[in-house]
C-alpha cells in the first residue's frame, strides 16, 4: 500500500482480504474492492460505470466494496 499511495489516489482490487490485512487509515489512498466471481475481464466489465462514480467519491483511508448483488450497481 505504501508504494501504491505514492503514485495513486485509489487502489482497485478483487482481493477481499486486503482490507483486513492492512491498516488502511494510515495510508493516503482509498481502497475499492470489487466483489466479483473472478478477475476475468468479462466478470469485471459490469463494474465499470459504478467504479467510475465510486473512484471520484472515495476518501483516502477508506474501503468501498462494490458487488453485483448491490441493487445500486
């Protein structure tokens, strides 16, 4: 996370455990977790529109989880 925060404002991942493995409030970067069935492009494409909206609204040190089960998605 330290390396990512030096270059990016938001870190997007499909790793559901990352937010439990890191002390995110100490980093100046936001984390967005995509709850997808896989990391294949075909499974991630449905997230694109919501992810674009989410990235502009996230705050450093926070975790946002996006899921296809979410009715807002």
